[in-house]
């Protein structure tokens, strides 16, 4: 049986850019949403959704409180995987690699691009820690807003990270479970491509 899908790319990052552009046209909400998987030092997996951001030439960046569960995981075990799923396009991309911290200039720029309320929310949240009540959170937000009438300073714990892509897999839905999967593996400064069984 002839495969119904093919890809015409040798560079997975350029192919990802094309797919993301198509997803931005077709997905109703957050085409840059991805499941981020991390693991503790002893290998216990953790996964959650994040919004992946592009920072310059870096495609797979995200921002978080360094004291959050994912921040603590990355401090112990600086490797991660992302999975983008675009239901309308029936496509998926998986990215795996080591995780590097972004420089302060990039983190500052992103933090201050968010709404003032989001900046305050990030500043008062002890992300992933136990919270006694919603009222406590709202009171922290109110007090912080009252005492910070000018620009909100980026908290030192608010960091940015980049998944340094080592493996990138593209998946396309096919009839009769004959999906198409193409894996790019970084080797010797370039990319090696192969097709995988579905």
C-alpha cells in the first residue's frame, strides 16, 4: 500500500516552523500548547501543559517559577520532552533533549510582555506549594498590587528554559492505523532522518 503522507524536509526546525504556522491558522486555541514531561532525580515522571514560546532562534522555550514542581525537577534532572498535538490537523510533534536556562535579558523581556495582572499573579504565587484557601491567594494579589504601583519587578525565581532539541519526531495520522512517523536525530552538527513504524 502506498503511504498517503510524505515530508520534504531535512531540517526538523524548519519543518516545525511550517507546521506551527499551519496550526496557528487551524487551531482554535493555543497552537503552541504542549505537554511538558520532566522527571525527578530518581526517575519519577511528571507531565503538565505549558505554552511553548520562541525566543530568537530557540523554538522550544517555556517560563516558570523555579520553585515549582517542574522547576525542581529540572534542577535535579535537566532533561525534558515536549509533545505538541494539533487535533484539527491530525498531527503531532515530539521533542526531546537536555534543558538549558535562558539568560536574564530574555526572561525579563517575556515577563514584562505579559499583562500587569499576570505579572502580579506570578509574583505572589508559591507555585506547586500547598495553598490554604483561594482567599489567601486573592489577598496576596491585592496587597502586592497596592504596594507595587509602578513597573512590576521580575521575581528572581521566575525563570525561562529551553529544550535543546536532540530528537524531533513528526507524526501524521493515516487510515487503517498506517500513520506516518519521521524521526530526526541530531548527529555531528546535522540531522539524521528515518521513518518509523506506526
